[in-house]
C-alpha cells in the first residue's frame, strides 16, 4: 500500500475518532450515563428530586459497543447487498440511534417511576427535549465509529469484519468517555458547593446541585458545560488513540518483516513513555500555578 494513501486514511480515521469521542461524552452527559450517574440516581432518596435525564442503560463501554455493533451489522449487510458505503453507514447509524433512543426512553421512565416514593417526577418535557439530542449524538458517534471501522477494513485490509471492528471501537470509545470525560462532569458540576479537588465525602452523596445558570438544571445544562472542555478532551483522547495506534504500524509495517514489527513496538513504547513524562510535567506546572493540594499543606505544616 502506498504510504501516502495510508497516512491520508489514517488522518481521516483520527478526525472521525475525535468527533466520535466528543459526541459520545456529550451523549452520556445528556443521558447521565456515566460514573457520576450514581449520584443522580441516589439524589431523590436523599430528598433531592431533580430534572436530570437519568437513563444509564448500562456502563458506557457495553452500551456503546451494542450501539456500534448494531450499526455495523446493518451497514455490513447493506454493503454485501451492493449498496453504496455512504448509504450503508448512514442507515446503520440511523437504526442504531433509534434502538439507543428506545432504550433511553424505557430506562428513563422506569428509573424515575420507580422513585415515586421519593417524590421523583417523570417529566415528559424532559423526555421530549432530551431524547432527540441523545439520539442525535448517538447517530454521530456510531457513524464516526463506522467510518473508522470501514477504513480499517477496506484501506488497511483488516481481517476482522465491520460489525466486530465497530464492536471493539464502541467499547473503546465508551471506556475513554468514562475515564476522560467523567472527570469534567463529576464533583465540579454536580457538587459545585464542594471545594474543587477535595473529593466527595460520603455524607454528601446524592446531594447534587439542582439549579443551573438560569432556572432549574437539566441534562442540557450539563451537556452545555461539558461541551466547553470535557467533550473536546474526550475526543482528542480517542482521536490520539486511533491515530497513534495506527501510525506506528503504518510507518513501521510489520508485514515487511520482523524488524519492522519490532520497530513498531519500540515506537509505541516510546510514545507511551513520552506521554508519561509530559503528563508529569503538566501536573507539576498545575501544582505551582494553582497552589499545593491539601495533603501538601498538611505535610508542610
């Protein structure tokens, strides 16, 4: 394969993965399907009823894996029936978004109605306004993942079929959304009356902030907040994962022999090592810029 074609396809995969990561994180923020979701679920039991969309069909990795696998299966069948790639990927993503939206509605209705004894209401306006946004983000995420999987299958001749590739990347984007995006959606958004970086005391569990910048908070407010930083950071993290993992095997093609294979392994190890050093430097810089952490103050005293 021409290296220029490979790098071009790899750049497109990285761009699509960046979009997928950002949209996945924002979808989980609207649906409250992330690690902080346990606080949203617990809030009514702590006498904090709210207007936040609470679905949490399952953890983000398996939920996105199912969503992307459904889209990949539909697209794969249509591709084998000689439909165009654009149409197949679009229809597959649309079906996946519809299935995801169905699960979201049933989950929201079930969760909220089960908390009636805690005076948690089922807000139909929240259901009507948030579900289309959830489905929209779901469509964008699935379509972007299918683009990545399709390019791997056609350009890079990956042996795995499209549904399996979509399934694997769905798990990956969900895991990165949980590990990266949730950091910018947890205590500093749901617990704004708690000092940043202090963690969440058990006594504060479920006592979420229910007022937004204007009016009562909804999941749309959470998505607006996360679109500033959490979503883009998640997109960059997933985009870098896809691009760098493909870059080392494109530049050092293992099919050319064992030497190139070992070169790709060494290049990958060097990238990880450089990132570890860079992350450490960022942490030191943040400590100096924003002051020492509480434990540092206590040790100094």
